[in-house]
């Protein structure tokens, strides 16, 4: 059973979210329903365990990292506003309405999406993907299917290709440059129904 | 007028009135429901009732939309098709190739691309927003409103007329229908207890069989009427026969009543205590059911042996089994446990599809206990469902139990218009096995190795 709201008054931050993100009112209502559905003990907040109940996410090799993106270190609970703002990264870039006085770059711009993906790699948030961090991601995605040497080899090649200033780590700009041929908007967008 | 002011006479009049109305009530009950149930005849009251209700629902929904438009409120329509556009699922390989296709370099050695993470990231976030499995464990949503606040529709006093109609509905459902149904159910259950015990005392085996069937069918018919269930049976020539097992998709414990209304089955399950235990013991006296103790349930060999012994005896009725193991919300069929398919006898598949418009039959066991659930069932408008008997299936040469189970499952899903899922219904309570994640990792590593193509 979800909220029975036909308008946004029952949704916390509803109007604010409408303005800040590119979601339509119907989409926000729908997301609120999903939020309430995942919030099994009705506290108004999500915890990592709530997201872990989704089988598809549980079997995703980087499932734990994605959950980590919703729960940055130090944050144990997720309220609806933060939930929507993170999901806003996945709106197609053309869904922004022109808003007067938009403060910052919208989350679903190419840079916004890149930044989200970058943070999946850069777990300690120091602005660089170190060799170790890259190895950790590779280990998640490949599990026990490749040997340690193969893993090192792959990581080495990836760093060599992307690392322009030879500091043995990949900065955000180097990350962006290595992906300039990829259609980021398409690959990091989810088509929400209107 | 004078006599009404005298308290004694007044209360006597009241009592008279009450007793008369109760007598009338019971007579009506007897004539219109119990007698037809015993004789196996249908007067057609239920059909009329349902057609009238349908008209009222449609009117109500139209009114709601009209009024919402007038007040310029955005009327939220439940998206029964989900939040996101469902694209045909690509395999992991295709997904990643597609991703890399936009970066046009080909290498001859295992190549990892930083962009690969987008594929997993997007799939992961999509599943947070909408996934195929978790939504099967809660009641499905309706397109039209059926005047029940419990069905997932926003109802915020949009119009006075609708509120009045809804209030009237509440009165009718809780004031008239519910007591009526509870009375019927009580009658049905006590009859089954009394009559099966009596029949169990008879010496002659043939007579016992003959009467058991009659008694069972009669009692189930009464129970069906107590739920105001409208059941349409299709392809009755394929009805399960002795010496086989009948498998069906599981939505609610009422499934048993729905199927037993049209035939005699042996039930299999755990031996309970209390009222249910009493009913179980009474049923065993006159026909062979299989009840397990809690400790025996874990012993798969014991279960399998008792099953095969039962089907080997051709005089015994077919066993009714629900291989999903748990209640699913009737939009999909989940993994069938292979235990019943290993025995090697004929399987009679049955598909059951409920129409949720008049009352959603799905039992969400994590939300409602049994009593609460029955109360909700008896205060809905009606339970409408279709039952299809599918042609019998046997395990083929070279097919193992799991493949056979999947074949039967696919047939049931196709007939009932349900989504065929490979997922285990046990995911309602447990987490996914690591094997699935390893599968994903394996597929991805293959992509890395094969990039030269």
C-alpha cells in the first residue's frame, strides 16, 4: 500500500524536488511509492538493508558500491529527498525544463553523470582513482574468474591508457577524457515513464 | 402510539421484531444459498450481482476523473506497467558490446574499458527503481477503482457523491455481506466436521468413498458461496484423475477451496493444531490426505515416499500440490520446486487466474495474518477467478526433474496469462544466492576475453 496522494502535499520536499530535479510530479509520486515500498518498517528512511532486498541488485557485481553511492560514509539513513536527488542523475539530459535561477549544474548533465560514475570507482573520495581502487572494482566485477596477475595486467593497461600526467592515478579530468567517445547520456540514463 | 411509550411493551416489540427478522434472514440464507449448494444448482444471483457492481465501478471511476479535472487536480493513475520503459533484456555480452561500440577501437587482447561500469551501474539503479521480483510479493494495482480504500487508489473526498457511495459500500459490505458470509462459512466448516466423522464410521468402503465425495463437494460449495466466489472452469475434460498429482500456481490458501469445489483431491501439508488441526483430522477419517509432522517435513525422502505410495494406489484421489511453496500475487509464476516432479507420475497442471477488480485474493503473509486475511476476503465484493485444466504431462526421455518442472510452469504461465519467472518464491524471505552473482562475473570475464571480435 502506498501513499494515497493525488497531489504532492503528502510528499516531503515535494515542491522543492519538483524545482530542483527534472522529474515531473507524476514521476515523483511514483518514486515516493517505490520509496515507501522499499521502506519495510515505515520509518520514512531507507537503510542499506532495505536496498539489499532487491534480488537484481544483490546479484549485481557492483551492487554493494551502488548502495554505497546512496549511503556515503557516515550516513546510515536515506530520506526521500536524497533518494530522488541521486536518481536524478539518471534522467536523460534533455528532460530539464528551463528554470530561472538554477543554482548549480543539474545532476543529469553529462558532467553530473560522469561524476556519479567516478565516485563508484573513487571510494575514498580523494578525487583520484588510485591503482588500488581500480583493482578493487575489477575484483568485484570479475570475482574469482581471473587470476591476480591478469587483474594486475588489466589495471596496469587501463591506468596507462588514461593517466595523462603519469601520477599513477586517474583524476576526474583524465576520466572524462578517456570517455569522450562514449555516448554517456544514453548509457547512464534511465527512461522514466512520463 | 400509546404502547410505544411504555418501556416494557416497547422492548417486547423490539424482541419480536428481532426474532422475526432473524428467522426471515436464516430462511433466505437456507433457500438461496445452502439448498442450491447441496443440490449443485446455481440460481444466478451472483452473476447479476457482479454485473451490477461492474457498472457501478465504471461509473465511479468516470466520476472521479471528471471531478478531478474540474478541480484541476492531477489525478494520479497507478502505473500498472511500471515506472521505467522496459526494453527487451540484452544479454550481458550484448550490453557491454553496445557500450563499447561507441568507442571505436578494437584490441586483440583482453581489454577492460572504464566505461564498462556504466552497464552495471545502470542495471543496478534500474533495479532499485523497479524490479521484477519484489513487486510480485505485494498486491497488484487496479485500473478502475472498486470502491475499496484498500485497493491502491487515491481517494481524497474528491466528490460528495463518491464519498456517499463509498460509505454505502462500507455499510453493505460490513453490515450485510460480512455477517452473511461468516454464517455460511461456519455452517460449511461444522458440516464438514460432522459429516466426515459420521461417514468415517460407516463399514462399507465403497459407500464411504461415494458419500465422501458428495459430502466434500457440498461443503466446498458452501464455502465457495461464503466467499461469493464466481469461478469459471475451463476444459473440464482434462480434470485430474486418480493416480496422478495436480499442480497449480499459488496465490492464496483459498486456491484449495476453489479447486476442491470441482473435484476431490487429497491434500498434502503440515499437520496443524487447534481448529485447523481438528478439520484436518476429521478429513482424514473419510479420505486419504497426507499430513506431515513438523519434524517429518524436513525429510525429503520420507515426503517423496509417501507421495509415491499414494499415487501408486489407483483408488486414491489425485494429490493437490503447489510447487511454488509460497503465495505469489497472481501476476507471475515463480520457480517450481522439483520435489513433486521427481516421482515420475502423471502431472495435471492447472492454471488459476483471479480478477482483482472485485476483491484481491492474494495473501500477503508478511502483512496480514490468517484471520485478518479472511476478514478482508469476506468483506470484499466478490472473488472472481478462472480455472483452466491443462492436458496431462509426463516426464519425457532425457528430461530431468528441473526441466520437467520448468516445462509445466511455462504451460501454466502461458494459459493463465502470467509472467514466467525463474526466480524462487523463497526470495520473499531470503537473499539471493551467491551463484547468481558469480554467473554475472563469469559472463563479464568472457566479454573481456572475447573483445577481439
